[in-house]
C-alpha cells in the first residue's frame, strides 16, 4: 500500500466516528473496530504515511474552524484556512513519525493535555467514547500498547481487553438539574449587541438555582 492510500485510510478510520455520530449512525462495535484499525495504522506507519494521516485528520476533525470566517465576510479564505490547519497537522505528525512506535504511544496518549488557547486540539480518547473501551489515559495506553505488540505477537490482542469499560448510569427518581436553552443562531451569536439578551436568561436561571440550593 503506497504512502498516500495508507495515510488516507488511517485518517478515515480515526475520523469516521465523528461522521457516524453526525448522521446518528453511532454503533459501539463499529466504533471499537474502526478505532483499533486506525490507531494500529498510525502506530505502525512510517513518517511519510503518518504525515499524510495528519494532513487528512486536520481536515476531517477541524474543517469547521474555518467556517467562522463567514461572519467576518472572509469566506474566500475558508479553503485556505482548512488547508493551513491540515498542513500544520501534517508537520506535527511528520515530527511524531521520527519517534519509535512506543514513544508515539506516549505522545498519542498525552497529546490531549496540550491546550493551546484553552482548546483541546486533538484528543484521541474521543475515538473510544462511544466504544467498548474506557477513555481514561491508562485505558488508551493499554489499547495502543496491545496494538503495537500485535505486530509481533498475535496474542497481544488480549491486552486491549483489559481496557474494556462497562458503563452504568445511576438514574435518580428526582433530579436537581435545571435545563438551560443554549441553542443560539450562528448568525447572531457573534453580535455584541445581543450579548445582554443571551446572558440574561442564564443569570436568571443561576439565581433560581442558588435560591433552591442547587449547585451550578
């Protein structure tokens, strides 16, 4: 498989969960399999393949960032911003590609702790949210370690089983949560003249919560 196809397939596998969720097609089995396949390809890719994966991950995960330029009358810049983000991630993954696969696992596990401008730019744990695996850092690490060792020993497939997580939701008969409508139209959310009208309902609800002894 040439570098371009390998990198593209890897990016698709680690991104498809986003689009399944968008079209309400989320499936725990599919998400688990795609996450395992995608992470396996990223861990064992050469640096050029990993760079290509980074390029497409930058597009598949973060294309929406460029859409905000519509509200500054700079729509012509949207494709260039998307490509700019893609090339930044291509460079980042190229640098990661020089690392030994075991070191890549550490990077992929803890890269989410880097929050530039207060934004979590890349969280590989997101792949496991709607899967059979847990999302804690050690579970992410165990999954990737098993995928690394799988190339050398087929029995390593057992290792990710230790990262399985069974969710339990404790439903209470009475809830202290008060709903708040946060659906604000994109066309007006950036308008400073609308700030007061948007914040007033929130402040009113906050006062109600304090009176009832409900923590915000």
